């Protein structure tokens, strides 16, 4: 979990280093008050090639530096994304989503001949089997377009691609900015949400999935890409209190800096910059 939130604003950028040496990015953004941090982190880590970039949803604090990363000279093999409908996108101009900007991103990918696609729930978008037969990969748990969800029309946050990253039986769930509405539905669904670790949606702020969703995941630790002041604010009080009351440790980029999780088939470790 790269610290792209060192000041006051929020953003997501997560780098996966797979056992076969492939690098995968889940979201590609930086806070609006921290320009250049996403590319700088990747360059510091000497990342020159990304086998896959996954954009959870089209909010600028999740996709906003995708083209900058590509233009920096880092090659990208393919992109997985979920395009919202035009109506949902344009309702969020200028702060979140913009249909014309989304189309410009797609046009640039086509011009550079970088293939992109939209997955379906149940798809496995990455898989690797190690020498000892342990499988690791990335599964899609949920992906709706904003119009045709079980709850009808949703906002752009609820178009987030929900992912399970796994190594053997150990799991991390990445939730994009899953909102309360779809989060409540998933909490009552038969989707297998259980995971050892949870990337908390919506930067841990209110509006996020309900406590029942967190119960279903049952994570032992939580990863939160959020600036310090936002995590400590009233907007995050319910989510903060949930993890305190359940004695679940949280790792916040604005407090802990870069957070490195090593996910093994039989466990995990978490290291923080601070």
C-alpha cells in the first residue's frame, strides 16, 4: 500500500509483486495535494514493467495517474477497468468522475495499443502456480456497471471492482470505494467475502459499507489509504470504532507511511515505514 496520501487529500495506489516476478497495480492515483508521488514511488522501487493495472472505479483518486505512469516509460501489458454509465459519471463533475475524461483515458490506451477489458464476477484475472503446487491469483468478487445492479442504479463508488488477492488459503479483499448500499447487499449475499486482510473501502470514511460487511469479511487486520487527519476525523468515527471494538489493528498510510504486506500460503507479515 503506497503512501500517496502524505498531506490532506486521499487516494489509492497498491503494488502487488507476484511470486513469478510480475508486478500488478491496483489503482493508480495520488492525492491532489501530493503531485508526482505515485510515479516517484514506482521509480524508487525500480518498476519498469506492469503486467496488469486494475482500476477499481473511475474516480480520479483511484485512476488519476494511470496515463502519467504510462508516459513515465513504465510499460503496461493490459488494464482491467469498469466504465460507469454516462449519467452516473457526469453527476459527479467536477469532483469525482467525468465521462469525457474517462473516454479520453480509453482513447489513449487504444492509441498506445494497451488492451483493456471489463471483468465479470467470478473471473480469475491473474493466476500463478508455484513449484510446490500452491496457487496464487486475483479473483473478481463483484463488478456492476452502475445501471444493472441487484439494487438498480448506483453511484460510481458502487461500480468498484471488488477483488480477492490470494496465496493458497490466505486472502486479501480489495474493495475500491464500496458504498453502504451495495455493501449492505453483499453482506447478506452468498458471495464468499472472507479474508485475512481487508483494504477498507472509501478511505475509511462514512458512507462506506456497513459494519455487517466487515463482519462477513472477518479480517484480522485492515489496510486504509487515508491521510492522518481524515482517519482521525468525525467522518471516520464509525469505522475507527468498529476496528477498535473488535481489536483489529489498522494500518493507515497517512500515519504509517508505506505499508508492506507479505502474503504467504500459511500466513502473512505486515511491515510499516513508520
